[in-house]
C-alpha cells in the first residue's frame, strides 16, 4: 500500500499534477526542519525550474552539489537552468564534469553540442553529436542538431541528409519538412523543395519525379494524383 504521507510520494503527486507552487512550498517546509534534506533540495530546484525562476533554482542545485559534488540530478537541473539564462560557457564546464565521469551520457553530449551551437562553435558541436550518434544512431536530438550545425557551416546537402534521418525516426517533427524545403530551395532544387515541404522522405522523391517525367506532368500534379489515389484506397 502506498504511503501518501511519505515525502517522496507527496512530491511525486504534486509534480505529476503540475502543482509547482505547492511543490516549492512543501519542499521549503521540509528544509526548514532539515536543511540538508537531499530530496527536498533536489525537488525545490526542480519546482523553481518549472516556475522559470532559474537563478533561484541554481542556488538550490549548488546546495546539493556542496553535499555531493557529482550529483547527476543537481548537475543536470543546473545545466537546464543555465541554458535558459543563456550562460553557455558555464554549461560547457558542467557538461565536461559529467563527461569525465560518463563519456557516453547522451543527454550531456547533446547539451554540450547545443551550447557550442549557441556560441557559434558549430564545428566543435559536431564532435558531440557524432559521439551521441555512435551510441544511438537514432537519437533524434543529435540528428536534428547535427543538421542545424551543418547548415550553419554551409554543408547544405549533408544537412538535408541528417534532417531526413531525423524525420525517418520521428515523422511527427513538424519543423523538419520546412527546414529541408528551404535547404533544397537554396540548392536550386525546386521540385525537391516542394516535395520536402509536403513531408516526403528523400528516398521517395525520385520515384515521384520519375513518374512525373513518364506521365509528362509536373511534380506538383504527380504528387496530387498520388495523394488522391491514396485517399481513395483508404
């Protein structure tokens, strides 16, 4: 039977209910009784992050880190708060601390890359996305942000490839079709730009273009005809 009075259970219920103000006050009361209560310290920082009080969240993360200098929960909460404060150099320092302990931490590798992107160090960011993708080739965050880095570096064709890989993993990412379309447009590939905007994967574009040539019609008309036929089948 679940003990509803247990602080961990109370905190979980408040968090799941989105009651971040109540969670903050509850943890604050716990800390008035026991100032070094780790559960209260960790979760008061979490509540402050959700309340968008990032500077205050960092104060409590630091209290945890004074007790346990490599507490991953506190380090990652602090990183998230620092990212929101756009203090990216400090994010890099904390990410390096984590990676010294666990060089395969994908969340941290991606955070490192994102901060490097924000500092316009796109070539350096690629190293961390590549490491993430060696660990998990389908990591959407790394695929998306590698595509962004490559685009900033002017490697448009490679950028399109990584956007496409991310889209193949998660077709619900609405920003990918537009991003791919714009890159194809920059390359002067208007038909591909149109198809990308419709959410067509790269591997499916050639067939549509070949069918258009065989039917002596535009790619636009061929795509519309295919969509009409698919709707009839459904």
